[in-house]
């Protein structure tokens, strides 16, 4: 009897591991895709995965596991909770049983303060389940929302993610997509064509390239599944396991006192000549530590993680190479969301400012640049982590204020000698302030140049704000790295108090 029971257990386990059968596994491999279990083996540290409910079924004749593999394991020695949808079983579609396997690991991750990682490969709701499938989705969404800001949530899209299924990854902190093989959309190409008459294919509707460059849904894109899964490991190396832990320190061989003379001449003398903010970052953060987020979307803004003397930080910057660093709707959303994430998970914020203002135009105004730009203000004011800002060149008007300025609560507000901080650019200010003189001048162009230079010398510089205590210091660009590291050491243990409230109401 003992052997019979053991044999039965082993047979059931083997049946569960077989998924939808060898034929469907072969089909998965032919598409360049791993199976759910192969993905988990690739993602996690060897021999650390423990599966939950591998024998669960929806109906008596259902395939064990019901199209999703769930459990927990370790990643670089840290506990994580995981689920991997199995496309070989019912196309990875979601039933109530399938959903409740996912919500079990969501709840366990929350209770234990550990990250949760979802490997998504699903055709969507299991249609024959009707309302039960919708109930399951809703339960997943609820726990996504509850976990937000408490534990890191990462979604890796490794195949289709269609219909309501898209909302769960959208509620998580980061979405990683695999080029060519992953897709996300609410309504498929057939529905789009039937409703609008517009003919589109899967990739153009919701492929990785679209979501990485147009919609901003994807945070990272990898060329294949192996790299997609390795990005999870790289991302988590900057993040704490939960919102009450500090981000993980990694010893650095990079000298904290390292200076970079090239920064002294990096900003061009001509204020209209662009430069690459990535080069600034490369000379300031620990070498090779910058990990950019949403690199292909809203490229006029740069956000990402890095290390300073081994400590993780969040970086927010303008990119003068794109739209001169002007802030538009997409950049506003990109910046504000990243600031809030860093604040939720105890990552100090360093902001590099070089923006001529908010992007002008009817399309931006009608699209709601006012409410979108207000999100940046809200995010910086709400943040209680250490906040340091450095104005490298242009800091004009509202764009200067919203980028972590002293008035929004920066702990340390610095400027380079090339900083121009003013209500507006010298050229625009001169036209308004000296309109009559320019209109009456014999040589208005020469007078405009003279007056513009005088305005820049008097007002658009870092020394006037320093006189008022708005800038804490004007620093030599070459010294930026050691100055920031010393500041982070001093500010690391700060405590900020916010008024008691249930929560604020962030601009929509």
C-alpha cells in the first residue's frame, strides 16, 4: 500500500510537470520560447524553487496545475515569490482556479515582505469559465494594488498578454517585454479592424517595440527570453525586498573621491548647443552602474538606477539632446512615476536639471500638460527620501521649479557655474523687458544681443540664487561625484514628517 501511494504521487507529479504534453512543448520551443518550468529554472538560483498546488485542477478531467506554475525560491540568495503561466496548458488562460493560485503567492509575498515576479504567457480569460474568470482577474488586480509600494512587483511578458490580463502587469512596478515574441493589448487586431476598419497586426498593435517607444507601457525590452529573465536579476539588485528595508549595498571599487575634469568643459558655452546628459552620469555614478528605465520612451527625460559608493540611488535628468530637454506630457508621467517608486522603496533621489521649460503648443495644452506637469510637483513634494538636485545649465520657469527645486523640498540644491536660473530664458526676457527700446533702436539686433548678455550676467546665473540661499552651493563640475557622495552619507538617516492623512489626491 505504501509503495502504491508513493507511485501514485510520483505519477501525478510527473503528469503535472508534463504540462500540455510533448507536442505542445515542442510547439513552444519551435517559437523560440521556453516552457514555464524552464523559465523558472533559468530565473531562480539553482535548486531553490518550491512549487505550490501543482496538482490543483478545475474539473476532474482537467490538466493538473491549471495552466500556471506557482511557488517561491531564491534569487541571488533573496526570497522571491513567483508565478509562470504555462501556454502549453489551455493557452495559459485564466480560470478562477488559475487566478487563485496566483493570488496565493501574491498574499504570501505581501505577508513575508518579498518581491513577486510574474512570468506572463497567456491567451487571456478562459472564455468557457465566464464570470468565474473575471472574478479571478479582479482578485489578482486587487492584490496588485494592495502590494503597490509595499513589495517590488515585476512582470515579464514572454508571449501574449491580451484583454483584461494586461491590467495586472500595468499595476506592477516594472514590465519587461521580449522583442518579437511578446505582446500586450486590450483589444486584438480582429476587434480593432471590426470596430474601426483599421487593419493592424499583433506586433504593430501591441508588440514590445510599440510599448517601449510609443505607449510607455514597457520599461525594458530584451532580444530574447534569457536576457529578459536576466534583467529581473539586474533590476532587483538595486531594490530592497520591501518598503521598510534599505536598498542592497554592494561594495564598490570606484573611488568615492574620484573627480572628472572633463565635466568642467562638458557644457557648451553656447546655451543652445546640446550635450549628452548620459556623459554627465557616466562620470558621476559608480562605474558601469547606471541602469536606465524606459530608455526608448520620452527620451527628453532620463530616469534610472545607479550606485554611489555602492549605495543604490534613483536618477532623474533632462536630456538636452532631445527637444532641448523640454518637459512634455510623456516626460512628466515618466518622471513622476519614477520619483514615487524611488520614494516608496527608500532610494535617495538625485536630479540633474537642464530644461528650457515645458514644451509649448496646442497639442500639449489640449493633451493636459498642466495636469501631467503637476504630477511631478506632487511626486517630489510627497517624497520623504533624501533629495539632491544639481542644475547643470538651464533652469527656467516652471520647469525649474518642478525638477526637485529647493522650494519643493530638496535637501541639497546645487548648481554648476554654467547654471542659468531665471523666470525665462535671457532671449525671451529681453524681448519683453525691453520691447520699446528694441522697437526704437537703429540696430535692434545688436542691442538685443547686448541686453541679452547683460540679463544673463545679472540674472540667469547661479550666483543670484546663491545670494538668497536658494542654491546651497555652486560647485566645480569635476567635483560633483565626491560632493554628492558626502551629501548622501549625511542625509541617509534623515526623518521627514508629513501631515496625517489617508492619502493625497494626485493629479490625474
